[in-house]
C-alpha cells in the first residue's frame, strides 16, 4: 500500500487528474479501474474520479511498491538547465518573470529542454530550502509551476507563473474574465493615428501558425496609444483586452501597420529586424499590484537607431 499526503500545491485538483499526473506510466484505463474498484481511498472511503483533493488529505493507493515506482512521476533534478531568470515579482502563489526574445515558453518539437518553463522550475527548485526540496521531490507531489498565459518566442517581457494548483485556477479565471490587465509596447510600420481601438474577430490557422481577421472568428479587442513616430515607424503602447494567439500582430496588420520585422504578417524584410519588436511591459492584477519590465537592451538599441528619444522610450513603458 502507498500512502500519499496532498500538499498545498496540489490542493483543488480532482482525483483522476491528480492520479494521471502522478502515474504517467499507467494507462488512463488503469487509473479509472483503480478508482472504480476502490483501490484509492481517503479516510477509509473509496475516492471517486471527480472528488476534489484538499491540502492535508491522506490517500492510500492499494498497489505494490514496485508497481508504484514503475509508473509514478519521477522527481525532476534539473541537471543542465539554466536556472537564471529575471524575476520581477514573487510571493507564495505567483512568480512573474521577464522572458527574453528568442526563448520558447513551452517546448516544441525537438526544443524541449531550454524553455522558460524549465528555467523557472529549476530556479524555484534551487532557491528552496532543503526541507522544501524534499517536498518537491516527494512522490506525492505532481504540481509543477505553470504559466497562466504565454508569449511568442520572439516577444519579450512578462510571463506570470502559478506556484500552486489553486493559484493556477484563480489566475486562469482572472485572465479569462479580463481582471488581469496586460500592456505591451511595439514598433509598427508607418504613422498610426494618435490612439485607437481595434475590434476585429480573429481566427487561427494552426497548420500555417497564423491568425487572421475574419467575421467568423472569435471576438478580440486591442487598444493603443501612439507615443511617437520616427523614420517611417510608430512606437505604440498597447492594452490587450482579449488574449487571442498572435492577436496584436494580426490586428495591427489588419489596419495596415504590421509590427516592424514581422514578415509573417506583412512587414518588409530588413537585416536590422530579424523578428517583430513586441514587448510585454506591464501586468496589473485584480488587487492593484502592478509588475513592469524594462526594454531588453536589443529593443532599446533598435529604438535609438530609429531616432526615438530616451524620454519617449521611457514614456512608452509608463
């Protein structure tokens, strides 16, 4: 028999989801058979698939130690993973970091090791006390720090991570209900109007990895203010009201102002602009906490090359 204690990080999970994450080597049918036949109990009573687990719960799994070791989630040792992250805010529930351009949030294809998710997990592991590391390595722990939103590979700036399952649920709801405000800064082609609101439905083509405006798409809203215009470009401050994939890129392309360097969405090719210039500069949480990230040095240098003054660059992030 295996005894497991549910900690705060996994509180709020349904039993079947917890077991699926805990025992990745077991087929889904095996998970449900364990639950159905009463081989998972809490307080002497069999656990149902949709039962919600609470911190402090003691689960008993009626299986052999050798079988448990074979199918359970292995502890992550983070060998060879860069643990250096630019932390902009951290408490017991949330971690906000500034992602550099060029780094994936999640792994994709053969790129699965050097990702922001893995760097954050390594950072949290190495900054824990010895007792907390034991908890992280516990065979009962399944929750891993999870980003509650994401940025494109070549977009820099703030990404928020939940450190517990409850925080992940709460933050995801806050974002879905537009209670978390998100501001970006972009360099776009041409001189935009002083300010504007782009309300255009968008739809995603996952095969081509592009988003386009379409009457049949999902509602999307982007607000912007022009900070200044220089050398055939505009520096714009953006509030992302909805959060569709590639929304900013698709919306600005739809009004004739694609992001500088964003060839995929219609910007001219340029040796100076290997990718779009888009930076997630600020997040504001429902309780009023505001987290900011300054421009990465390559972004700041490109703005100076285009003729933007230092005070205009500072104003873009205010």
